[in-house]
């Protein structure tokens, strides 16, 4: 019944199902046996109502065996990115991360399973450059009446947590490199190498803006020079020019390339690229590119790419001041 995803009924026959779900799931978390844990009906109903009405924590109940969604709140469906009630878990895109056997193992063991920071499949209409992560808990539920046993899923969005961790790791590495006696160019190369790995890119390169802001030229010996040993007019790179004008990172698939950008993709066999303007005090001094050889590459963290680009801009300025 679709209404369950909006405000579940907790009356009549469904009331008994929900109370059993809460009692069994709570028992699995606390470790108490059924004889030790007795949840009054009113308490069980109130607890379930609070869970299902929560707009942050996703909650769903799967029927054992076929793993059909009996209950799902709006937060759950928002995180998984599609309707769930009345559908088998195997029919959701999320199923590629959690095989049915995992639910069976939870029921067989009677123990809660925690699946931290899973990279979620992209949702329809999502920004192609946005990665989403979620942490899930799978709780065994016993005696759902005619529906047998089941598994309760609790899921929360962990995207910001993962992003913050990656940013912290990246800039710890950068701070370490800057603390030793290395020149700015070596520090930039190290920072970009770490960022390339964190973003899952196949290659990276830096182009600097000319003094008049009309052209880009490859910079920094140490990368594949064939990727950046040329000068190009910015008017021939429309997407890059727009990114620089807005001082915002962008992610381009090969089919979105315009002008000379098409040659960049074709000649180097890449299917996508991230363009991150390098700005110091709001002034763009160049562009940091990350290239991807596969169109199916997971979504890119543009915030991380832009942060690294701006850090590199400061180092470029510092190096220029020394010359």
C-alpha cells in the first residue's frame, strides 16, 4: 500500500506487524532475548512512528526470502533514489552493492551488520559530478506473522563525512609536503598526484593563464609533456572559458566538448575531464585538469578538485614571487 511510504498506518493488522518489528529489531541491537525485553504496544508504536517520520534516517523493512519491501519511509526512498515499497531489493540499483546473500546471513546469524560508507549508484537527474555515500545497518527481525522473518534496514547519507575525511587526508599530505624543504613545484606535483588518486582520475595536468587572460599554456615539468606542451587560445575552449569566468570547477563528458576541447578528448583517448580553475585571492591564474579514460567513472568530487586547484594557485604565486 503506497501510503506506507508517506505515513505508515499503525492500526489493526499492521499494528501487530510493526510492534513485532520494533520489538524484534530492538532485541537484536541490545542483545536481549525476547523473554528479557518487553516493549509495550504504545511504546513500540511511538518508536516506529518516530523512525518512519524521520526525514534524515532511511528506514525499510524487507520480507525474508524474496526480500520484498514491506515498509519504506520517504528518507529511504530519497537515499536509494527510487520507489521501494512492493518491490524486491534485487530490483533496486542499490542491489549491486548488497547481494541477497547478505540479508540471509544476517537472519541466519541473528546479528546486526554494519556497511559503512558505500558509494551509491547515481540517481536519475543527479549531477554527474556528485558522489553519494551511505552507511547502512541491517537488523534481523523475527516472527513477522504471515510474512515470516525479515530484515530492517537503517540507512543514512554519509557523503559529507566521506568528503570531509578525504579533504582532511589530502591536506594533511599537502601540509606534510610543504613542511619539508621542497620547492613549490615539487609540492604542487605532490598535491596534484594525491588529488588524482583521491578523485580516481587517470591523468592530471596544469595550464597557466597568460598575462592578458586570453590563452593557456602547459606548465610544470614532471608530467607527460605531450599533454601540455602547447599554447591554446581560451576562445577555442568554450567550456573551460566558462569555468574560468565563473571560477567554478566543472566536469565534462566527451560529448559535451566544444571547439578545441574535442581534440583534447579524441587525441588522448579520454571520455571525461574535470576542469578546476586555480584562483588566488579570487584571481584565476590557471586551470587544473583531471582526465578520465572511462565514461562510467564514478562521479567526481568537484569541491575537492577546486580546493586542490586553489591551493596550487597559491603555490604558483609563491614560486613566481621568488623568481
